[in-house]
């Protein structure tokens, strides 16, 4: 007796079978180019049994597909409903920012829409230092670079929820200089959460300040 073979649960499109899942809402099973079985997760709790029962009932008997392979794949799927799925991550290369293969300037997680921005420093698109020896000028350039990264992720300064600022050889008298340059980008907005950390050095000797950010967006 075949169970749960309603159209809303299963579709047989006649395409090449796959051995791995593709996408978050579909499961492809099998390993040969025969009538395919696609199981939609409209009934997650009975999905595994649905795959096996409906495949046995509908697949051609001479397709050469090893049922043991199908069973092994189907039985490896979670049995509980509501299991969280891994969000899709996009690593972006924002226009206007110098690309460094050691890190991503922006990573977005689809679903959560939390935006993580790598620490930005005072360089232009070609990686040249801007405002050498000038903490105010470097802070302004860093904030402009943050703006480019935010724009690439479909956000703006208003979306920032947390910033962390790293300052070389920090002294209290530097705080109002940095604060004035930085606050110009949050004018008329609620300021984000913020942490300032004094450090002995950054990755390049010319860099006086580095700022990283976390933002949220719809």
C-alpha cells in the first residue's frame, strides 16, 4: 500500500536523478538518468517513508537504480519537523573597496539578514593609504568604506547595530577627535552599540584606526 503519494507531496518530472539535496525545500534522490522522484517537504515527518513507498510504487522496474542506495540516502534525512536549515551566505566584493583575498568585506546571511562587515581601514579602492598620520582623516575614510560595504548589502548607516573601533596607541584625547569624525555619519539617527579598543598595532604600520560593524536589514 502506497502512502502519502498526493501531488502536493511528490512530483515525477522525468529528469536526471541526483544523489544530493538541492536547495532548502527540495530533496533529490537516486543516482541514474531515469524517471526522477522529487519529494517536497510539505510533510517532513513522513518524508522518508514517502520517498521509499512512492519510489517503489512508481519508478520503472528496469531503471537500474539500487534501492539500497535510495534507502541509504532517504534514511539519512532528519526525522523531526521544524529543523533549522543553514542560511545561505553571500560573500560580497563591494565596488570601491580594495579586495584582499584573506577575508571578505561583507558576508550576508539570507533569512536572518544580519550583515557582518570586516574591519575597514583608511585605504582607497586601490589599497592606497588615505590620511597618513591623521587620525581624523583616517576615521572619515574608514566610515566612508563602511558605507560602501553597507550599500553592497542593501543597507545604510541606519542599519548598523554594533561597531567595534580599534585605535593604535590609544590615548583619551583621541576619543573626541574620532567621535566627531564618526558621529557625522550617524547624524539624526540613534547611535549603534559601540566598543573602542586600544591596540599596539594594526596589520599595516600606516593604519591608525580600524572599525568593524554588524548591521541588520529586512
